[in-house]
C-alpha cells in the first residue's frame, strides 16, 4: 500500500450535529457462533455489541435513545468529557428513561480516542445481558495503519442450554471478585481465527466490556506497541512483560506489526488468572507473500488531546481508601461504620466502602458528595486499596493524569479514566476540576459498585 493513501484528508466541520437513533431492546444473538442456538439478550438495537458509532473529534453528536425494555435505563458515555446533564446517571444527572420513553443525549467529544457506551441503571444485569457499544472519536491525523480494528471483549455466564444464567447480584460474589462468566466473546461471538497478512500494520482498539473479568493478553510471536490508554494518547511503548492488562471498562489502542511467517498461526492468550490461561483467539496468516518486508518507518505517536495539565504545586489533595469485601478464610474486612455485613450485595446490604461510607446501586437523587472541588482547581487523588481484591476505579467526566503506583513513577505520560488497583496498591493521580457538576467515581466491577464501592465528587 502506498503511504500516500494514509495521509489524512482535511474536512470541514459539519454545521449540524450528527444524529444517531438507538433503542434499548431485547434481542437474540448467536454467542457461540453462526450455527449455535441464539441466546436471548438485551442490547442496543437488540444486538451485541450495539452499533459502532464513529464521529470526528469536535463533531457535535446527538443520540436519541428509545427504551423498549420493561425497566428503566440510561446511557453512560464512558470516558467522554461531556456536560454533566449528559452523563447518564439516573437521579444524579438525569431522570431515568422509563419504559416506552426516550431521551436525547447531545454533546461534542473534545477528545479523540476509543470510548464506549453502556447503561447506568440496573447496570449489573443490563450490561451482563449485553448492553454495550463502541464509540470511536477519530483524530484529524490518525496513525498510519493498513486496518483499524475494534475488539470489544465481554464475558457471559451461560447455562447448558445457552441461556444467560440468573443470579445477578449474588451476595458472596459481590464481596469477592464479582460475576465472572464462563464464555468470552469478541465483538459479540465466540472468537474465531483472525485472518491477517504478513507485513500488515494494524491499529487494534481493545475494549474490556466484562462485568468483572480482568484480562491480560499476550500476542505470541508479536510485540504490540501501546499508543493510547482509555482513549488518551501516551508515549508509544511496549507493555510490561509483553502483557496487555485490561480491567473491566479499560481500553488500549495498540499497533501490531504483523511480522509473522505466512501460513502460520499465532495464539492470543489471556493468562491473567493463575492456572486458568486460555487462548482467546488466533492470528491466522494468509499463505501469500508479505505486503512489505519491514514495518513502515512512519510515526506512531498520536496527536495529543486538549487535556488541561494539573498544577501539582497548587493542587488540592484528597485520599480515597477502598475498604471491605471478603478476605482469606471468608471473613469480612472491616469498613468503619458500615452496616448490613451479613447480607452484602444487591439485597440492600453493603460489602464495600470508600472512606468508610458506602453508596449502593446505580445512582440516585440527593447523593451527598464526598468532597467539593473548586472549579478550575487542580486536584491530586491518592487511592488506597486496603482490600484483598482488584478494583478498576472509574471517574466520570474527567481523565486522570497518572503519577505514581506504590511510590514509583508511572511512565509514558499516561492518562486514564479507569484505574486498575491490585490488592494493597496505592495509586496517585491528578486532574483539573474544570467540568462542573456531581460526578460519580466507582469500581467498574459492577457487583462492587452495586454493593457500595461508589462515591460522588462535586465540582462547583
């Protein structure tokens, strides 16, 4: 392919917003492949994943959501820095969308990158039954690549007759690792071989849309280069140990230069859980000659997004301490003044807390903020995980500038909206509180959020 074909084309900004119609509706999906029995799901436009939405950076977007479910829903635009009223948290930022009603989301994405959308009402079950979709905001100058691919990864808990298992909100699971499924899908179906050609350069957008499953992907025989974390460009780098670590809700943009041997097959392995490694999929090389002998000598760095750089010298400093959950032997860890310890989870009890306070569910009116930040002021957050479990902590409306983990600097100028903390980790991050409103911060293991690992930050 001639490199000139990769040059970006200048386009004038549209005068009118791009309008997309989405319905939240029941549907059916062949999760186990084309010849399998279809599984009843809930999805956007009744399918999984939902429609891929692509817009250009700075292009106004209007999404009209029609609720055809028999319960309330909303849509959260995960990772997008948007007005508070468009954030999709029921009660906190908008009224829930009742069955048979519709709501229009209008915003202009300021940042290019890989984002996604999902419900924030009955989140555990609605996401667990398939409600998720991809939102790609394209850069004016994309990185040179032969193909731009999206892998939305999810897991499902299916019964033997290929139905989605009941039991959402199991109290024991809520106090441990959450609802981990028994089937992993790639773009809504069990993964099949991924056909590739020797010499190709692929931009691969990885999204973990699972309820609780953490993934660590190894591309055997290949050396992926990370270009962006949670949609935000970083210094291009190889991941530590060659593993791409993705907690629930996290995204990674990587470049894969396909320098394997024509006709050969290379596994992509998820080996996060000890003793439970499995092949996710296979890069299956065509037998023909390489389309080029060497990787292209073109820049890999993505253009920066207009994120305000926090002023660490004058920043407010706050600490968040994550507490609770089961520890070794089945005992519950202490959580200060929390109650409901015998019945953690969705039955009304709490299994987790932030700074000794738990907020259960999905969001509601009148949620008191943990603290209030002055608009325009920089903030440094120290998040301490005093539990025995992993937690991907997600902030709405902002991206964090990652500073340190357990006292060691975080390299490659990374920004994140979903920060994965291992047991006993301490992470330091910073942001500028330039977006007014009440913003949720919660664990994206959905059982953990529902069982109390959630709080609100106010910017005023």
